[in-house]
């Protein structure tokens, strides 16, 4: 059975740390986690391995492990071509910025949670930007892997939380390829929806085979309308292209 991304990253950082060389006791314990498949103590393992690797080796680990494919595919190009005020991604890689650069001939403005001041400036000037909500591997200090990273860069970052709430209240967000299980996303949306008593922009999420109960919970808790599709009848790219084209046509009609 294939490991999800979170557990896969834990395995990779363990393997990298063991390969570097550790005291025998620590090395034995990490090897035991791998061999017995006792994977899941994600937060503690990431913190220990990050500290053991040191800043330089940790930066190399991020670039080698998280920047897997530098060539954007058709879906990245489709997203990059969509006329929107901003794109927010939880991915660490450079696929979206590469797609945007290929289409527009210039590197887009790229921000993380540490760039609140420039985010506000771009937002006020209605300048397009790419927000890497989980950090940028080119700036390892911004990368969010474990819960203490969330606390430092997001929940402990009041200006950024305020900025995200402004986005949620003033813009409709369309989620692609997100299960909406990210604690970061859920907390920001739930708090915003609670504080405003559900008054604000409606958001949308393209999700495979979502049932009526989950759809209702997303609507009530986060003000997110789910757009369900059957992956057995259509692939994700085809469905995404159809939805994006339909929305683009509606937006064009409204602006005319």
C-alpha cells in the first residue's frame, strides 16, 4: 500500500538522517521505526531529524526530496492560464511558478507566510501573486512540515492570519486537488466562518465522490460548496478543464 505524502516524507527524512551518521542508540531507534514500519510519530521524528541534520543538510534534504519534478504538466499550465487575482498552493515544488513563467515570460511574485507586508501591498494594488502557504523550498526557513512550524509561521503569525481572513471574506476561493483535511486550512476557514456567522464569500472545491453529509459539513463549517465528480467516469484533468472553462465563461458574461 502506498504511503501518503506525510508518512513518505517521514520515511525519507529518517533515511537521510541515518545515512549521515548518528550515535548508535539514536541510529538503532530510527532504523527500528523503518524496519518495523512504526511510522506515524511524525512531529517528533521530523523535529529530531531536522536538528540532527543541521541547517545545511536539512536544506539539501528539502530540495532533493520535495522538489521532485521541475517540469509542469498540462494541468499546471491550465491553472496558470486561468485569469485569477492570485494562486495559493500548499505544494513546496516550483511547478506552478515554472508554468506561469513559461506562459507570461517572467517569474511571478512568490510569497510565503513570512511575507505579510508585501502580500498586503500586492493585494491592495491588485497585483497577481503566488502564495506558497506551506513555504518555499528555496527558503528553507519558511517550510512547514510539522505542527511547531504551523505555530511559528501561521497560528503565531497574526498579520498573516489577518491577511488570510481578508482573502476568505473578499474573494471566492476554488480548491483543486485538496482533500481539505489540512489543519491549517480548516482552522482558518472555520474561525473566519464562526466570527462572521457565515456571512462572506462562498468558496468551491472540486472533489471526487463526495457525499451529501460531507458536502453539508463543508458548507456549514467552512462556507465551501463541494463540486463532486466520479473519477471512474472522468479523469481529474478532464473534469478540472471542464469546470474551469465553465467558470471562465460565466465570469466573462458577468463582466460584459
